[in-house]
C-alpha cells in the first residue's frame, strides 16, 4: 500500500466514524446542523495525522481514532463560529450553518460540537489520557487566541509580519501540532519522538496556512474552485500583503496601504496587486518560507523509526507543498 492509499484508507475510517458519531436527534435544531457540519467532508488532515503519528511510533491507528475524530470535531466547531464572525455564505460548497438556519442555531450547534469533541476524545483508552486532555483543552484556548488576533488585525492599520506568523501558529498550527502530539502519546512515543512529531505538526500547520495565502492569489481559478484574490477583496492581512507592504516603496506602498484603510480592493484591481506582490518579491518570499517549513517538517521524521506511517507523513508534507487548491 503506497502512502496515498494509506492516507485515503485512514480518511475513509475517520469519515465513517464522524457520520455515525451523533446518535441524538432532538432537539432537531441542535443536532441536525451539527450532523450537517460533520457530513461536509474535507481533507480530514488533522485526524489522519493523529492516526499516522500513533502508527509512526509503534502504536495501532485504531487506538487513536476517538482522539482523531475529537480533534476534527473541534476543528469544525471553530469553523462554524468563524463563519458567523466572517459573515461567510458558503463552506465546502454548501451554505454555512448560520445561512442555512440562523445565527443563534449556528452558535448553539458550534457549542455542542465542542462538547462532542471532548466526548469523542475521552473515549480514548490510554494511560496518558490526562496529558492528552490537557493538551486538547489548551489547544481550544490557543485557537481562540489566534482567532481573536485575526479579528483584531482587521481594524488595525499596522500589522507586522511576525505578528501574523504568531497568529497563524495559534489559529491554524496549534490544532495540527496537537493532532500529531496526541497521536504520539497514544502510541506511547518516547520524549524525542513526541518532540519530533510536535515540531512536524507546527511546521506543517504554518506551511498549510501560508500555502492558502499564496493560492488565493496565484492559483488557477478552475482548479481552485473560486475566484482568486478573495483575501484582497475582503481586506485580509495575509502574509503576502504584509510582506509586500514591508518591502514596497513609493506608489506601490501607497496602493498597498489602501487595503488597510479601505478594508479591501475592488475585484478588478486584483491583477494589479498580484503584480505588486510579484515585483516586491512577496510571492517568492512566501514560497521560500513554505519550502523551508516543509523541509524542516520532513527533517523531524528522522527521529522516528522506519515505517510506512513515517513515509506517509513524509509524502503528506510534500503533498501540501505541491497542492493547488
């Protein structure tokens, strides 16, 4: 079985678990939206990483399934609430919960997903369950800190690149590194293996978000599945915008500053800003950071014993580097 097949096999197991996890039906306005969210699919990177990390240190993947599902449910809780804050209309090609139902239902269904995430996690049989639970809970707090910083940046006219990197480390990276650490703990990792998988997760998480920023401006629209430049139109402070702002001079710097003060740009101006990103070297800078993070992630795997799980983790890092959507 090659790494891609192994990833897909784990993903199918996770998908089956999530679809059958919620047994409650009433109140319908609580559980129907929660089931709707979990049935939406997605890459399922976090739970698959949990299973692979467990296997990579000599554990059995099925032992980490409850925890992996818990992390994915937690991730989906954050998405439901993020969509409300961002006034998002769609998620994974479907209406967001607050658009399909309403904001109150979305808040409550998000809340119940958080509880269900803990329910799944606590079904894990491990002598390290207290440490696992602590790590899981701290992740919730850290993700909230990251989201708070992200919202704070929306109204600030000055944001440093390093502040942005800290924000994505908290908002995106933390759950990815929690997934690899928790899987490692369930698999009874040595301290060196645990640290290696924590760092692997951190690098993968940051690279994943930076790749998102990059794809939003350079991707092929048909393959990407949506119009490029959405971050610019919405005035989001991405790595590319902040790096271009740091490097630009004169007229280009003034134009970039308008994204901060006007809260976004007209869609017709997206190609112009892409050119600024190219000319300032912001796009090349993002690519180099992504490549460095992926290389560092793969370097961490040297601390793990040779196995098909370790090779799948290596393959996944390279897959993230080369993804186009």
